[in-house]
C-alpha cells in the first residue's frame, strides 16, 4: 500500500513530477475496509477528509487486492487502480464529483487477469506505470499513454522482453514494488519462492529489460514477504524488507557503486512478517522505515541515514503495547514525509479504522494521533 501525501523535495525532472502528482491533492491514502472493500481517503487543503469506496461510487467491479492511487496533475482529480475478477480496473474521479471506471483488459481486448498485488510508479517520461503479475505468472505493465479513447497501453514484459532472450520471469510471492529513478530507470521487484529479492529492470540507456537477483549480489539469506522501495535521487535505490530472523534488512545500490549491498539491523527488535513501509526524507538524507514488532505488535519507526553503520540503528516506538485499541496498528502500514518535514505513519487498527500518527521529528517519543475513519 502506498500513500501520496505532503510531497517530497527533489532535484530532477522526474522527482519534480512525482512531487507535483503528490501535491495536487494534500493527501491520497488507500486502505482496506472492515468488509474487504478498498477505500480511498482524500484530503484537499482545509476540506474535511473524504472517504470513498471506489467500486461502490463508480459502479465498477470490486477489487480483489489493494488499491493504488494518484492525482492527475493536469486536472487535479483522483485516480485509482486495482485488480478485479474482470481485470485491472481504473477508477476515475470526475470534475462533477461523480466517479466512473474502465476495465482495461476489456477495453483493450486483451482479457488479461492480474493477481491481487499491483504496484504504481511514475515511469521514464513522466507517465503513470501500473505493474502486476498475470494469472499465468507473466509480468504485465500498463502505461498511461494518453493516446486513443482509453489512454492506456498494456505490455507483457515476460513475453515481449524476457522469454525470447532466455530470461525467466521471477516467481514472485506476496507484494511487488515498482520504482523509477532520476536517471531513467524502471525497476519492478519482489521476493521469489526461494526468499530472494529479485528485480526486473530497464533504463533509458539500457534499451532492454534485465533480471537481477539482488540477494545473490548482496550476499544475503532468505527474506520474508513484505517489501517496499524508494529512489533517493543521487542517493540511489533502496529496498526494505524483513529477513528470515525477523530483522529489518535494507538492500541498496548507489550510482558509482561497484554492486549491491545489504545492511541488516540485528540490534533492533524482531519484526512481524509482511508489514513494512519506507519513505525517503531528502532534508536529512535518510530512510524512514516502519514495521510492527513480533512480540508486542508495537509500531516501530527506524531512521537510517543513507550512510549508516549498523548494528546501532536509530529507532523509536510510535504506538506501543498498552495503548487504547484505537491507537494500536495491526496492518496496512504506510509512511510519508511532508514538504515541511512532518512524518506521517498510517495503518489500520484492530477495529479496521484507518489511523494516522504525525510528528516533526521521526524519532519523537510523542506523536499526534488522528482517526481518519472517524474524521470522514
């Protein structure tokens, strides 16, 4: 689950576009409701928080997995996408306040079905990219082309870019993540059945797609499911995950580096499987990583400078054991950094309400709290 909120500062054209996409609406946050419906929280300026069940308001099919969302920077209107039993579906906010939908596989005539987990990034050239894995295990890329009545194209990366060159598509399990770089790179990554972190990638200079096993390159053992990623501009590419021992592991590559490296935070608490989120703070040039402790379920935040030296990571408890149920986070973690440096940590509590914690200092011991479900 990704949240566009606050907007990040950046130097490149791509980063500026990502910032503009995120800034058109103050906050666009996605989550799953108590009955399995995909929900979209929208905050615009001083307006009250709006909560939208995109399938219900658009008349479209129900999602079978998490929703990804963004803001159309031309119109300021919100867009969402999710896998459904009919194929990848785009949910569209109209200027009138109404919503519509389009099932891309039906409109494009491909009939492609994608698995529940999809990922979103702004690709080279500034176009929205949505990637997923088909029912047959192929890697599928949807690109907002802006051409024709639909404005989207579908590309089978496995069939058209990998198979004919003898490259096998990774057998990803669980969530996947996608990111673009300021030098024109596009990466699609996940954890495979062996517990290896694998990325399928290309760049404007490469001209074709490659498959790289980052676990092999970085020399690390099996990883659990749960994965997030950020591009830190000249600070490189970073993936966050949890290893087989329950320890946060950061896998990184920076321009000019000889290869990939990994840092495991052995001295920090043991974490749950599958719950991790990360953001890049350009002001402090650090990574902010949120997880849930295995023993107490406490919400933990790590702050990791791009040049950090484990085993002494900086971390704090955002919401610990013993707080009211409303303030306990169970799943659907997300973290954001505002232009003012405020850190926002989102999640769902045991009552399936979406909550947010905010602080100007990522290592704060006291955090402001909001129940977004109640506010909406």
